[in-house]
């Protein structure tokens, strides 16, 4: 039976500063065609209160197979159960042997914010120093950490529907200049970088509020009928994504404006991996608005899990000598 790597061990073996270059390697491999990754499969419960997601991937550079099995229950009381729970299973691509089992909550939390950091490092203006966070959950904290590693953030403006959670997030970051705002509009006013990390199904961000030169990471929604940003945001921005296939099939932030006739698939500027490998250009002008629509893809989980697997193996070998 393969070892189980729990949340605490994952946080030790996959610090954000290490995960960001792991995500960069993953995006490069994706662009080079070294990753096999079908679309995720979602199985909704009959009453629509929750779903099971199945996300497989294979990396030919390491010949590793992985599958993420995740449940999403947004109705969960976070003090009792997280909204996202599950496991990642790693297999040997040579013989199919199960290698290791991982708690998915911690890997998902870290790799999602690390992927945003890669996109931000590529697309945001170099001097970007004001960060707006819309949302107060797990990803709000992780994006405060990850974005601060790639840009000289001086001020963070934070908005969330739950004032208590916003205040708690501010208290948990005593060395960070966090300003709480009453509205999303106040949070994003003149912001250099904007991260939407909510469970919203209807837009919380209006394109008219966004300043020229801003970069956006749009994280929260990953189903065709839900979106965090309005149509004007999408049409004003230069749109990038983690994976075309995921964007064109899963992202309400893109699919709803497309259905309205305001954007087409040819308007998407590129995948992050294509920008990393210089196949596609990134930001062209300081006043451009750039937007990374993150779906969260299986390759991110696979590369994160494999990174941890190698470190655990090395640790095990060292301890036996």
C-alpha cells in the first residue's frame, strides 16, 4: 500500500517559494506537448449540493501518471469541513504501480496560488505594488503569499462578504499593510494586481472599475454557468489561460460573454506556457489590462505531487544511511 502524505507534510515539502518554479516547469512541459491531460469529469449529486471531480494526467518527461479525486461542497461549514476535499494518487508510468497518496486540500491550495504567481510574474507590470483581493477564504491568504513573492507589494486592499473573515485575515497577516474595504469597487480602485478568489456565481467585478495597466487573476469559478467577472472585464482585457480546452469548456467567465457574442475563441491571447516559451507574446504595453483565467488543471496537481514524492523518497533514503 502506498504511503499517505498528509496536509502537514505537504506544507513542509511544498512551500510556496518552491511550488512557483514547479508550476513554471509544468506550464513549459504543457506547451511542449509533454503532458497528456483530458478534461476533468464532474459528477453532480442529484440534489446539486455537491460534486465529485476526477482529474487525470500523465507527464512524459517523468513518465508519471496521476489522478485527482476531489469533492466540492460549497455549503460546508468551514469550521467543520473544507469545501474542497479529496486525494491525489501517483502511479508509475512504466508499470502502473501506485506510488503515493496525497491529501489534495493542501496541494490544491498551494499550487493554485503558485500558478497565479507564475502568470503575474509574466504579465503584471514590474513595478506593480498595490494588490486587491476579492474574497476571504483559503485562496485569499495563499494569494497574499504567492503574489508578494513575485512583485513588490506595499498595500493590499481586501474585500469580502464576511466582515469577520476579512478582519481575521488582516489579523493573521500583522506584517502586511492590509486595508479592508466595504465594496469590491473600493478594493480594485487603482489596483495594479487584482485577484478574484470567491465562490460567487454572478459577477462581483465590473470592468469599468479596472484601471489601465492592471493584471487580473480570476480564480474562483470553474463551471460554465458561474462567473466572478462581468462581460466588460473580459472584453477589455488581454485574456490568457492555463489550458485552452479547459477555458473553452468549463469557464463561465469566458463562455457567458462568448454566448452573448462579445468574444470568440480566437480572442484568447494564449496559454501561460506559450508565453513562458515565447510562442505567444504576453503584455505588450504598460497600459494593457491582462487577465489570467485559472481553471486549475490536473497537471498542476501531478507536478506538485511528484515534487513532494521525490523529496519524500530522498528523505527516506537519507534516513536509512
